[in-house]
């Protein structure tokens, strides 16, 4: 798997095993942070979870790059969505 900007591998351990394995998307604009986790289990595997994270990142970065983009409004809109883009 390739290294993706703004996306890191994430695993939360508890006891003998992992309670969460997946990818973490993190974007910061104007002092505000957006974080979304993409679970391997819910997405159907690590590669699919990564693809979902990359797709959301690409759409969000395109919206944030537009003239007059309001990062607060964009982040709030994506917080209400599921992992679908």
C-alpha cells in the first residue's frame, strides 16, 4: 500500500487484540480539525477502507481549494455523512 497524504494507518488495542483497525483521515484548515476513521471490518478489508478514505480526502480537498470555500461548513457537512462520498 502506498503512503497517502493526510491518511494514516490506525489500530486501537484493548486487552489481547484490536478493537479497531483501519485508516484515519485528518485535515486541518483555519485551526479546525476534521478526523474520520475508516474501519477495515466495516469497509470489507484494509484496501477498501483505504480507497474510501482516499476518495473522501480527494473530494474534500477539491471543495476546500475552491475560491471562497468555508472550511467550517465543509467539515460540518462531512461530519454528518457516513463514509460514502
